[in-house]
C-alpha cells in the first residue's frame, strides 16, 4: 500500500505516519529524516540543506525530487511506503506522478495558531536512531530532558524559532 500524508509543518504528519506504519507494517519515507541524516553525516548535501533549513527555507524541488526518486528505488519500499510530507507542491506532485502513484492521500488540516503553538515547544530526541518527537506541554518526556525511549538528549530544532516558523508556514501556504 502506497500512502501520501500531506500538511503543513507541525500538523502531525510524522505522528500519523508512525501510527499507520505500525498498523500496516509499511515503512515511512520522510524527507525531513533524510535531510537530518545528511546534516548529521556532514555531507556536501547536508551542509547545503542545513543552511536552507536554519534560514527557514525549503529545500529546492530538484534536490528533494532526486532524493525521493532514489529512495523509492530501494528494496524496502517496493511493497509499499508512506510518504511523510512529500510532495509539498504541485511541481513535486507532477514529478512523482511520472513514476509512482499512491493508493491513498491524507491531508492534515490544522489552524496556523495551533501549528505555531505545536512547533515553538517541540523537542526532538537527538539519539542516533530514535528521533522521537516530544512537546513541552502536550507530550512531555517522563525523563525531563531525556528521551523516554532511548535516553538520548532532547533538544529544540534550530528551525523551530518564531521567525523560521512564520517563514516556513508562509512558504507552505503559497
């Protein structure tokens, strides 16, 4: 089964993708996870992506499209995949439609006020494989500054600051 989950940053795409993945035993392909892995590996692409994301900008379509296409060719995605947050625009959707088709598309519609509230207090586990997401108010860790699952450190994403949040939402909305 091939599924696309769409929505703005903070709408819950990752949370819903994880629930669906667990239920249907279908792997997730999330551009954000790929970009963060590239950044952590300090690759050339990772350095470029880091600058864009920290500045509140989206990664250009050509880069994102290429990464998705290359990943969809991997054996683990041949029996089905959940695309988390891709495509983000019409150009990406047209590109994807040339070689891949979803069985289902889910759109998470959330108000701007709720998105900002969610993003400004979001915390992410920086453990090497975990990447669980917490929230200071709505989903706090029982271990305070550490991840409940792996004990890794929780930290705020650099792009979860008011200026970057507003810029990312503005770009998403247009």
